[in-house]
C-alpha cells in the first residue's frame, strides 16, 4: 500500500490524481501532517508526500530503522515539477516509485542512488537475498575497479561490469558459507525442498527437519525457492506453516504425476496413503534437478515428516522484445525494463542502434545484418541455455512477422521465454490514417521469401471475398515488384475503384509520411519495404481527410453525416 500525504490544496489535487489512477494501491492520510506521516510510515510499504523535502526529512528521521524494512519515501514539490526519491531507493522501491509518479503527474523523477544514476543495477535489487559488503562492492563497480564474478550456481543476472579476477567479488552460491572480505553473496532461488508428512505433523517438526537437512548438507536456507508436496497434503497445517515460516510458496502435484518420477528411495507407506511411492523425493525431483539431500526423516519418535532437497537446473531467461515502429515514446515501459534486465542483447544491427543508449553498462551485444533472422534466433536461445538473461529484439511487435516465431521454434522447455508485446506497424499506420481497422481486418505479408506465392494469393482472395480490410506488410522491394499490383487486382475484383487506400511509410519515425488514395489511383511504384499499405473494405470511407471503417455496416446505406461519424457503432 502507498500512503499519500499532502498539506496544501495544490498538493491535494496532485494527491487525488494519484489516488484516482491507483485506487487499489493507495490510501489517503488526512489530518495533521506529522500524524499522517507517522501513521503511513507504520502502515504502508511506500509513501508519497506532497511536501517540501526538508519537512519530510524532519518528520521521517526519528522513524528510520533499517533500510531493508523501512518504507520508500517519495516527495513531490508544490509545483508538481519533481518527484524526489528521498528514502529507500532500492529496498523500499522509492526509485521506481519516483519514476512512476513522475510519469503519471508529468514530473521529473529525481534519483540520486549512485548505481541508478549511472545505469548499473543495484546489487540489492536483483531479486535475490544478498549478504556481505554490498556498499564496498557497489562502490568498486561504480569506480571501475576489477570485480570478479564467481558463479557456483548458474543463474540469469542483469549486466554487471565484472571480470575473472579482482580484489572485490560477487559470488552466486546456494551454499551456507560466510562472505569473505570485499565479497557479496547472491543467493539464487535454486533449491526445492520436497516434504512428506503424516496427518497432524507439527509445524515445528517439519520446519526443524527442513532446516536441519539444509544445515547438514551445507546449504543456505535463503536459496530455498519453494516447498513441494503431493496434492493430498496441500492443506496439511505442518507443511503449510513450514512454507510460510520459510517465506516461500507451497507447490503441490497430483499423486499420479509423482508416481512417474524415478526416485532412489520409494516406499509402500506413501503409496498406500496417497497413491505414490514417494512424496518428498518425487516432489523435489518432478521438475528435474540434482538430488542433494535424499529422503530424510525427522528425529521425532515416531517420525511424522520426511524431506528431500534438490538443486533445480538454472533456467536461462529469453525475453523476445518488440521495439515498436521506431519512435522512442512508442517503446513500452515493459520493453525498456527487459532491455535493462538482459545481460545479452541479440538483434538486427539497425534495431540495436535504436536502443543502444538504453542498455546498461556491461551488456553483451550480439548484432547481425539483414537475412540472419534464424541465426539470431539460434544465438539467443543458445545464450539463454547457458543460464543467461537474454533479450532478442525485433521491430513492431516481435510476434508479428518478426523474431518470436523463429525463436520459439528453436526454444524448448529448458528456458523461460517471455514475450514482450510492441506496437506493430499496422497499428502505427492505422493511427496515422484515422481508423481503418475499425471492423474486421487481416494482415498479409506479400513477401514470398518464406511463403509460396500460391499460398499468399489464396489468402488475398479469401480476404477479398470476405470483405476484410487488408494491411499489406512487405508490399514491394527492388526484387519483388509484381506482387503488390497482383494483390490489388484481386481486391479490385470485389471492391469499387474508389475504395480508400492508406499508404504510410516509416510510421512514427522522423521521416514519416502518410497519404490517402484509392484502389484505382494507387501507384505501386511509390511503395517500398518501409511502407504499409492498408486497403479498406466496402464500408470504408474517407471522412474529413481520414480513413474510417465503421464498426457496423448500417452506415453503407447512406452517406455518413458529421454526427454519425462521431458515434461508435454497436453490434
């Protein structure tokens, strides 16, 4: 919850805008400012104070305890010009909150955390528990001093300026070791604890068994990702309570699935009780991994719980990112976040140039030229299989005539694949033309490099007969100059010569151009590969210089009036 505090009418107006935008996330604190800040500080994860920073400093100073648990505090000035991350930049999420508040209110976010200021990820913001000399190692990264990366467990990390050797070190480990001098330990969520328990097993017995098994194996409890068991034990209080006290989710599996897992220590007892010869080992191993602790019983008499520990395989992360049509403000926040999360970027050289300034220092860039799409897909998947965080970029939406399909054809279930949607060319062009896609529509690529022309022609005829608005991608190139005229001729068999056609080149880029013409008047020679051609259906009209396809066909019967043009059709 985000607490909102203000003292003036101007502050209250900005406060109310934030509350209206985030109704589920915010709570307004009224009354004397000092009382409001103290109450919000105790009850909320974050605060936004529409007050002077000096006043907020004096109010929160006596309340500060530990930066790992204190709420993040953002200050917005009276004029709404700045959103200042004051306290809890990383641990309290104030840096991100300042950016979000700034975007919503039109204020400039002010972030002074050193790593954020130079584009480096904070070691305490990677999503892992962290131990050791965070300040010292972070300072070394900022100063460019050699920092060694010692990855005992492979895990996808954001870009870090690291080397093979150095006085300072970042060690990625799930072992129960203490950090050395000038060292930071990152605890990846690499351990799965399988648990079986008799009905009524006490939570202390289950938790004590798990903690003891980890300790005996030299493993860190901070790397436990989840507790796993059979579906029949999903509500067992001892198991549920142990997972809660460990602060990890409880994951359950059907007995039939666990019964198929090959385990070293099957038993007749669980088979009779819940339908699988193994619960602890099978639940830990069901998603693969290395068995580090075989089935172990609790020390109680009689023993009411068993556990097993597995180190699950490191899963690389492949984000397939759509960059939009070209304009920076049409690059989505999610896409930007994925670009900064990736330690490896794979993409077409001209697309890499568009977003190179957004990459964090230390990002490995693997770029290539036109025609190497499948090679880029293979490279991205191969990098992810090494346990790295990879972004594979494409223009528009990566799933529309772009990199998602070749990447997914190469990928398997041994990596995590995240699709990041983007504004595709058809949508960018449509926004320039007016509303040509207001009713059913289809996109067709006229490139026969990957699809036989016979197939393309059949699809164009189907779209023509179905009276769909058609957007042509890849309409014409130097080596392909006859496909667009042929496609237009097919459409002309079913549509009037006066059918509106929109032609947009380099949508959203500095040299953008868009024009309206008709099916009969369009000169294919004016079209190239940077152009999107949108052909209307029988209901599409030009209205006030814009191309509009109404949502309902009732507009066909009579000319569209000015008032009707402003109404939304219904079905």
